[in-house]
């Protein structure tokens, strides 16, 4: 267990994202069709800007994209999770 989160057989932590703690490698999420699974932190951060101009475009972007939704093993894909950058909450 690392930072209060269990680890899978690959050494990846999994569980809910908890405020004021480092997020697990696999964050608990509800995907399309209300399927509960895990999203890889490394896949959910989106594109990294390579210039100030590109950063400005990315900051203003609201284009949705999907990432795989996994079982806690971090390998088995069970659905997809839709991310909308800069969505109004």
C-alpha cells in the first residue's frame, strides 16, 4: 500500500483521487454506460504544449477526448472515459 492506496501486481496504485494527496496511478472513474473502472493518470493528463502559443490554444480547448477505462490490473480495458478539458463545473 502506497499513500493509502492498494497496489496491483504491476506495482501501480489504484483507488479514488483524494484531495491534498498524490493521486494513484489508476484513478477510480465512472465511464460511459456507468461502467466503474480506473483511468491511468499517465493517459488522462492530455497533450503537453511545446510552445507558449500551443499552450494558449490548449488552455482554451474544450474538445472532448476519450481514454481507456481499465480493471484494477491496469491492463484489461472495460470501456472508455470521456475527458473534457476546461469544462465548466
